[in-house]
């Protein structure tokens, strides 16, 4: 049975790290979940009666803006 050299261990660690970093860059689970949560919040807010002095409508616009920003962040990160 052969004992791996330090070079082999270092190479293995570098490969494992690069795979992990690639996953972290490509996959955006928190950002994707955020879009889902914002979309759910928008649906619920849209169901509310519009007697809020325009605040409900402004909040809907801000949620739309937030969804757009999160999606832009996902796209920027390559997801």
C-alpha cells in the first residue's frame, strides 16, 4: 500500500477546493430562495385591500425591484 505524497495531497485538496468554489459560484441557493420568497410576498400583498394610502402599491413596486435586483445578482454570478 502506497502512502500519498505531500504533492498528491496538495493536488487533491486544490481540486476539491476548486470544485467547491465552482459550485458556490454557479449555484445560488439563497438567492434563488429569495426570489421565491419575494414572489410569494408579492402575491400576498397583491391580495390586500388597496386602502393603504398608496403604500401597498409602492411596496409592490419595491418588491418587483428587489426581484429584479436578485435576479441580476444571480445572472452576474453566472447562475
